[in-house]
C-alpha cells in the first residue's frame, strides 16, 4: 500500500480506537465465526490477522482454540489485549513471515485496507503461514471501489474481482463465498463479501 495511505489508516484507528471498539467489540458474530470454525480441527491454531478490538480472538479462545492475535494499531492492540486476555502483537500485514504455523487465519474486515498489489503479496504470505490444507477467512466491503473513504484506505471486492485475484495467485481454493449485510445498527444496507479459502 502507498505509505501515506498506511499511515492515515493507522492514525484513524489509533485516534478512533475507543469509538471503534464500542461499535464492534460486543457485536454477536457467531454465525460467521462458526462457519470458519467448522473447517478446523478442535483446539486448532488460529491467527487473528487484524484483530481490531479483540472480539473474535476472545470468542475463539473461549471455544478452546489456540489464538495468536495481531493488529497494526497500537491502541487497538492495547484494547484487544485487555479484552481478550492475551498479548496482542502490533504488526503490519506486510510483515507476516511465518511458515506452516496455523490451521486457520481469520482476517475479518482487515485485508480490505490493503491495495490490490499489497493484497496479492499478503495472500501469498498467508498461504505460506498456513499448515497443509489450512483455512483462511476474509471479508471485504462489497463492490469495486479502491481509495480513501472516511479517513481510511479501502479495497472493495466482488465475486469477479476475487476470482480473478485468486486465479492469478494460485495459492488458495474458494471453499465458500457469500454476501451478508452489515450487522452494526443502522448499517444493514451495507453489504460484505465473505470468503472461506483453503490452501492449495
């Protein structure tokens, strides 16, 4: 991603961490979380890749999974750590450098802050970090927009864009693709593209 976009996006989350946390941390998201967990063995190792306020990290821990959580925002790392009860590492997506460590990678509403070129690089890194036949979940705002919006950089995705991207990279197979409304109050008209991917 353009360095200026990265800085602006992280600054947004650091400055608005409290408001972001209050709007997302206690949302009930178990339907999508459980779709992801159905593809994993019991007590699987999960990387919460862009954990935000720690909602999903906490849920996975409470259900007996081993969780590593990272986020690029220092403030969100602090809040997520307090909420989930484990240390959360501050790290950019581009710095992922693990090899065959995880059964699953959960990237909920996080990879959407990467440019298309950065997204390609990071998806390859994600595949490398997964164990054989590992599973990844990712979600994007539905559409084809790229650029700054509400103080942050976004790359939106639709079915065509995702299929073209994954065919080019050839590191994941789509297990499931579906669209959901935003579950935050008053935002049901916003749509999200959800993906369950399996490492090739």
